[in-house]
């Protein structure tokens, strides 16, 4: 819990100061928040607090759902695309993730 408390004191995961916390979940091309880290962060959260995601141009919007998502890892290299992709029908996924679904 020490890492979680330190992250929280510096503004949360993804906050610029949280990057300096040893063991913090960092947002960059090579590091993804894990389900275990998310659970640790949620343990002490207010259960009535809204869950939000950053807006495309600024601000925040509410999360609509969280879904289990099969993925093929590190297959996209085009500008503007995330590095991972859903497998084609019949194709085996490399991993399963939790996908946060916001407004479209």
C-alpha cells in the first residue's frame, strides 16, 4: 500500500509527479496499468465517486463500461492507432485485457 499512498499523494496514476514514484504505474509506450495495480488503487476509493477518462481535447468524461477484451499485442504501427488490436475471427489472442469504454 505504500506505493499506492505515494501515488495518491502525488496526484494519482498518470499525474506527472507520479512518474517519479518507485513502483508507480507509469503511462508510456512500454508500461500499462495492470488489473492488480488498479485493484490496489480502488481499494480505498469512495465507492460513490465517478469513474472518468480524459477527454480527447481536454476535460473528462464518464466511463460507460469495462469489458474483457481479447488482444493481439504490439501489432499496430500506424500513427494514431493504439499498439494492440482485437484478433480476427478464429485468430488466437495474445492476452486478455480490461477495456474501459467511454463515450464515442
